[in-house]
C-alpha cells in the first residue's frame, strides 16, 4: 500500500524508507502556527497532523491514503515548537535541562479526498541531564537545534544530553513507526 506523506521532513522520510514503506512525498505547506488558547498539547498536535493530511488529500487521487504527522515537545501545557533563532533555542534548552518532558506525535491517515480513517498519537517521556551554559551555547552554535521541536535532535548531537527515555524512540525522532504500522494493518483488515 502506497502512502502519500504530507511532510517534507527528512527524518520522517528516512524512518519510513528504513522500515520499508512505499511512500511518495507531497509537502502540505500547512502553517503549523501556535496552539490556540486553551488547546492542550496533544490536541494541537492532532489538529496540525489532520490539517496536513486533509490539505494533501484534497488534491490527491480519490482513494489515496495520506499520512499527516506532527511532533511536539511539551513541558506540562507549554508547547516547545521549533525555535525562532539562537536565543529561543537557548531558552528551550534551559527549560529542558534536568527535566523530564513529553514528546507527542499525532498521526492522521486520510483516505482522499476527505475521510479521516485514523487519528492516533504516541507519547514518549524524555529526561535531560543538567546542562551547563557552556554546553547550551556550544549546542546552539552547532545549528542542530534550529529546525527541531524542542530545540534538540535525539538522533544527533543532542543525544549526549538524554539521560533516560520511556517509550518509543522513533516517536522522538519524528514518527512512531510501530504505531503507524499497527494502524495500517487494521485499515487493511477492514477494507
């Protein structure tokens, strides 16, 4: 079954290819924006994933299966998106230092043109070691944090700051591959 991936994320693309999925990349162009007032982190991730999938599905061949996904980092109800620049990345890393936070990835599978077939999410808890100001400054100078939710990459230079993880590692990279596979099998069984 071919999936249309409503994302330009190199990490999602690589995770899907490595797991053997047949995919076609069609970036959604949806502005992720900010959470709405009172919107919980998981609701925000679900809304953005659904918007991405529906946007691509509206222009896809009828019956195509479109995957939208959104990954966020949250400390309590505070969502840490992609940093706007070095000072924002520094702020986020200071918040994460010595703390446990949640990484939530929402996945939405839409049958084109507009049938939401699956809406699920995965939650992983990640604990950061205490970071010194020098460690934060050096990491921000690497530029790795700039296009990552929460200003770090668990699969990159940021890996050395992670003291503990509880849950799906691939969720933190950007896509809960096992959850997606399980939901695709369920869809195939009911079609």
